[in-house]
C-alpha cells in the first residue's frame, strides 16, 4: 500500500457549464421536448390568469347588468379577444400535454423518437382544437 495522497475527483458539471475549445461554452441544443416542458409550465400559469378572468366574470354577472355589459365589452374588444384566444390555446395545449404525460406515466412513449412525435401531435392538437372552437364561435355569432 502506498502513502500517496488521495486525489479528490471533481464532481460532474452540468452540460451547459462545460466549455468547448477556446473556452467557448457548449450549450444544449434546443429540442422540441424542451419547448413542450417550458410551454406546459407557461400555459399552467396562463390558466391561473384564466381562472381570475372567470372569477371576474362571475363577480360582474352578480354585480348587475351594467357591470356585466362593461365586462362583455372588455372581453369583446380586440385585446380581450386576443387574451381569450391565448387562453383557449393554453387550455388545449395544457390538456394535450397533460394526456401525453399520463401516457408517459404508464411507461410508454419515453424513447426520443416517440417523445418528439407526441410533442408534434400536442402542438397540432392545440392549434386545430383552438381554431375549431373559434371557427364555431364565429359561425354561431358568439364573437
């Protein structure tokens, strides 16, 4: 047995902290599953804002016809419709991605190819469902 000092190993570094040649950082390449994760969190926050809008709707409804008319005018304005369109998109995206996570919880679809394909399906579902709802609302005079 030798009495050589024990060298302390450096702990592994996160991949985005590792430097490449000439000290340039090596960054993770953004991929679709990273976007789906970030957007899932963002749409969750947007749904909290949507819940506040629903609460404001209920309060305005209970406050009388004048208050409710003002609330309807606000939501019927261009900025109001943009917010409602974003909330509709958030609802369908969060729903689709939540179902995707439930499938993952069963152990299916976890390989890279399946995860990327399901991400595309979630984006397509959210866009198609949002456009369908807004088309129906437009055709029925709800807008």
